[in-house]
């Protein structure tokens, strides 16, 4: 990730921004188990409108949707994972919030939305590595 990407991650509280890897994907992965798949669908997670998914320091964003707003939102989830200590510690709390409050009102989602940067700016430059000769920043 570029300096700009790391700076954005740090600005929303990420401690180990250097560990973040952002992948642009055609489809967000669904759980293999049918029961989990149904639960995920029932909670409104990973539907057609879902653009990003964060698991620890791994951030997946659908092709064509990486912008500053999405990146800052998903990076805030990275911060939440770091605070929880692990994926295994974070996910049960997060899923319980979705079940109890629904996606829009889950405290961890509200927190992520409060840390979103203004939308509009494309986010590809966030991914350029510092050593990338095509980087556009001076
Ligand atoms: Zn979110």
C-alpha cells in the first residue's frame, strides 16, 4: 500500500497499517456451509449492495468500488479487529451486534461510518506500493 493508504489507515486508528493488504475482487466470498450462507444473507451481509469486506488486516473490495470512503470505512474495521485482538475475538461480537441491532444500527458499523472520509475521490492510488515506479505522488 502507498504512503497515502497508510496515512489514511493511521488516521482512523490502525496501528499496523503496514500489515493491511487490499484486494480488488469480482465477488466477495460467501461461507461454504449452507446454514452460514443463509444466516449471512438473512443479516443483509454480503448481498449485492455489499462493496467491501474486512477480515483482520485483509480488505476485499469489489472491482470498481475502491474509493476513499470505502477504504476509510474498511480500515476502521481493521482498527476494530486490532482492538479486539484477533479475528476470532472480533467476529462473534460483530455478528452478535448484527443479529441484535441489524446492520445499519450495529455499533461497530456506526463507528465505521463515523470514520468514513468524504466520498468521491478514487482510491487506486492508495494501493501503489512505495517502490512502484508508476506512483503518481512526488
Ligand atoms: Zn462496515
